[in-house]
C-alpha cells in the first residue's frame, strides 16, 4: 500500500466514523482547516463550572466535569498551541476549585458512576488526590504563557508540592503514572530536584518491559510508538532507530481494513469504541507524518 492509499483510507474512516472534534482535528492538521473550528467543537464538552465532560474521554460517559476529560481538553489546546483561547479561563477556574486541600486533583469523581463507564473507571471517594492526571496537567500548564502568573497562586503551589511528594518514590508504578512523570519533568525548571527525579525516571524507562519492544504484542501494552509518538518525545533516547523503523512498519500494517486503527482495550460501548478509534487514527497519522512516513 502506498502512503497516499493509507492516508486516503484513514481519511475515509475519519469522515465516516469519527466525532466532530476529531474530524476538525484532522481537517486542521492535514487539510488546512481552522484552529477555531477545533476549539468550537471542543467547547461543546465544557460545562458551566469550566471543566470538561460529555464523554470527551470516551470511556467516561457522564456529562459532568471530570479531571481526566479536562486533561484531554488541555492536550488538544496544547496540540493547537491555542493558549489564548477563552476555554482556558473556565478550565483554570475548574482546576482551582477541584484542587484538594493538601494538593492534587482526584483521578475521578463519583458522579461518573451514575452513567455508563469502562469497568476500570470506578471510584468510591471524591477526595483522594492522584498523580494521574495532576502531573500531566501541571506539565502542560507550564508551557502556557501565563504560567508565571498562575505559579504564584496557592492552588498551584499545593499541586506542585503534591507532585514532588508523589515522585519521591523510587520509580513510577506503571504507564499511566509514568507519563505523568514525563510531562511534568520535561517542562519543570532545571534544578537538582528535577535532575534527580529524571534519573529515576530514566532508570525505569530503560528497564525491560516498560517500553514494549515487540510491535505485535497483544493486549493492553504500551509499545515504542506509544512512548515515542514523535522524534522529540522524551523517551526517544531509549529506542533505537531500528526499533523505530520496525514499529513504524508494523503500525502501517496494523491499519484496519476500514481505514482506522484499532484500540487495545475494551471500550465502554460501540460508540465509545468508534470515538476512541477516530481520535487514535488522527494521532497515528500525526505520528507517521512526524517520522516521514506520510
């Protein structure tokens, strides 16, 4: 299959199956679409409290705001480099309000339990801080031009203390915790504390099994391109060019007959699966392009 054929199949899948947000992300990234159109689609997921819900994270089907869907919105804003969007005003208000007294955001709130959700989205309390998604959210906020202003606020200082305390452990526990370390540390100021935490992170990333080297491994594993989605990814130094080439070739082969890419975990619903696949297909195209394969 040629690169053009791969692209056209993916384009067909996206316009046939993906939600409006991911159709607009694709149009912006590959067809000259507007940043404003992506933000307009994203705004539909924002609630009056400034947070995001409405299945922006497809496995959490509840309409109420949740920390992880809000993290997803921030990822899209960062993808667009749309730091001046009005969506940020509400998001900052929401993040300030959900910061727990000792710092940290919860992974999830119990409101999700009243709606369909993937089986791993189960929570019994609203007041338990979690590095996921606190570390990633703070890491992305550090990239924002207004970070110097926010950094001095009490809610941010409490979250920073929580993240540093959470990273006093010898190493991350698993992938979702590891990406919190990565996002936070690659944007944190260079200090002895940051350097020491990076040494622990790097030792963990170099361990066998953390980055799955088999491009055809099945199940919910995090492979080379999940860690290294672009040449400038933090974990790129732990992957050889030969491994990258092998995984890129496998990624091309793993495109489904319908043009999209499959997910490696059970979805909350058939619609949720399509929503995940639409988002993932845009991400896969971006990865292939960043490595010159598209």
